[in-house]
C-alpha cells in the first residue's frame, strides 16, 4: 500500500503514540512452544453436536466451510472434541429414532439439557465433516447400573461411526470429574470419593469399553489405536488433584495420548468481570494459564505422564457459556488470539475452544433458533488470525518428533499489549502485535478518534526488504459485526462462511524492513497486526 494510503487510513484515527523498540531473535528462543497439528481446534457440547454437524440427509455445510477455512491455513482441519457437561448426562437408547431428546431444567441450566437421551442417529453427525478427526466423550458421571449398561451399549455405534476413514482421534471418559462432588448441576459422587476412587473407576470402565470394542471393532483396540485424553479436570483447584491422580496410577494401562485440562479465565456472572480488566488484559491471561503450566511442569516428572502432550481439551472466555456484550465481542476475539498464542508459546500443544448452541462465546451459531441467529461470530475471526499466524504445521503429530513450527512470546511492559513471533523450520517468519487497549466505537462521540500506537521492531538483517501486513480489524472492541481478517469476511450471509474479499477494506499494506533489520508498524487500539517477513 502506498504511503499516502497509509496516512489516509490513519487519519481516521487519533494521535500516534510510540512504544520502545522490540527485539526479535531470528531463531526460536530456548523453550519456544511447538504446537501440534490442528492446534486451533474445538470442543462441542455433546447435546449440541448434531446442530453443529447436521446429519447425512442434512449436513451442516456452513460449519464445515468454517472448519475448512482453518484447515486451509494450518494444513489440518481442527480436531473436534465432542463432550462437555452434557456428555455426563447423556444416556444411550438404541431404540430412539432421533439423535437426541433433551429436557432443560431451568433451575440447573437454561443453556443445555440436564436430562438427555441419545439414539443411533446421533452417530450420523460424525460422517458429515470430511477429513476431520474426533474424540467421542463417554458418560462417567451417571453411574447407575442402567446408565452403565447404556454406556456399553453405545460403544459399538461409536466405533462403527469413528473406526473408518481416520475419523477417530481419541476417546474420552468423563467431563470434569473433579466437580462430581460439588457441581451445581447435581452431585454425583459422595464426599469421600478420592483421587484413587476416580482412578479405579476410570481404569475399570476404560477396560470394559475395550472389551466391547474387541468384539465389534478390534482394529481400534491396539496399543496405537485405543487411546484417551484424560483426566479432563476443570483445572481450577477443585476437589481432585490432577497430580495425585497420576500418582495413583491413572495411566497404569498405558492408554492416555494427551494430558487434558480445562481453563476459563473467569465466569459469566462473576463480580468484577469486564472486557478490559478480564479479557483484553495479557496479565490476566498469564495468571489464568499459570495453573496449567504449573500442572504440566509437575506432571513432567511423574511416571506415565512424562512426555505426553499437554492440551486444553475445553476452554473459552467465561464459564457458564459466556456473557453477552463480553464473550461475543471483538474484544473477546482479541483475547482469544492472545490466549491461544500464549498457550502455544508455552507448550500447551493444542487448544479446543468450547462451543454450544446459543452459547454467548461461540465462534459461530450453527442453526437458527429463537435465541440466536445463524452466523459467524466475532471469536471466529480470532481463530482465523491464530491459524494464519501459526501457519502450516502438517505432519506435526503427537507421535512425530519432526516439528517445523514454533511460537515465542515477546514480553511487553504494558499489560494491554502482547506480541509473538512465529518460526518455520527455525527461521523467523512472522511477528504479531495485539493492541488490547480498549476502544468502544459505540462511545466514539465521547472517546474521540481511535488512538494508534507505533511499534518498532528489530529483526535480523536477513529480513531486509518489504514485509506484508495483515490486520484483524473491527470498528472497536465492542463490535459484534463488521469484523475482518486481512480484508476478508467469513460471514454466513455472504458465502455460507467461505472467505469473501470486501471492497471497502484496504489491503496490500507493506512495511519496509531496513538494511539493519528495523521496521515499525502502526496498530490502532483494539486491533491486531501481523507482519509477514522474508528472512
């Protein structure tokens, strides 16, 4: 983009401020994170999965288009975890001729059914998204004899749906069992249920599931195929300790592929939660993820867990399905970029962003309901920006030592800003700046023009030349529509979620990297920019 065009673009914003020069190494620093393929992935509420995926007669092509967009950027479509709270309410009935029958009990939850039956048609949904790998969540929470019989009855249907075309990633047994003694949705274990009690149950029922698989899908019972993510704890210091769980022998049978933890930075109705103070705040993200990083470090020394990839099997902005005006805003998209990249930089190897029909923090609403319109939501644009920044990591699987992508956090002094570097084959490729200083366009008349910060960078001299700039933009942090990544819209209304280049968004911007490796980029408040280098 010509200099005059840059000045014209910036003239609609306020005064410029300048930060100190940011030095970026040409090679990954020690400890830089190495993401797994499909780093940008999703967790879908068990009761909502048929809405998101559709069935064989009516596949949800909108959802599939959005997944394909991400796969086109990273080389692998997102991995889909089917689970969540309703995984532990779901009772299988082989006579049911519809996917699900759910009953919402408003005193327990207004967002999802806490009485849930599912039938054989449920498993059609696994066939609607080509080239996608899934984890299927089995019910551990309900432990009556009838619920346990139903669990085993469901196994042949699950293996038939996932045992072909490479659809199965791993299994999961139980969602957040560390809350089984305390959950507001219903206590399902006694107060004296310990880590060892959980381990004994988990080992027994994963063994029983394997027995059923051996009689129906024996190809899925080998040491390389019969794998789980576990322990899937809520991850906030609840009634079971994940470290002690591993010490008590969780992986005695050797079938765990991923250590899975869950994270939410705050609660939808938690006092004091704000966009700037909670979400658009790098210090809060660092503090939130610190629990998982400490858990990961401690587990690295325990037999069975050492060397296993540590992932977030479920996460999003605010638990209890998010808050309107916060979780569905562009500010939440910026939070998602910072949160995901901070995880990636610290070797949380994959992140599954949780979704559910009508949830406020959704990346997209898959169907029309009386509560929410079908469409691409603000957080999806954050997913796209993360995928584009990380780039192609195909071939980087849990069983492969050859890694070609690494991510590093670049510490900044202002907690409302964050920066990252992406490396391919140990060579610097991209830097990102996320300016999370809040600008609400709905208050533009009182806030005045949108401020801009100039960020100076020092990179290796080998990066000299022109570097292209891609921007994650909206009118402000409180925007819920009108969002673009690099001038592209992924709106449902335009092309069913496929990318559409907008004519009213300037693209083709570049910055000059001097012969000494220095350059600068201007980033308006409440936006992010990626500089694509040629090192």
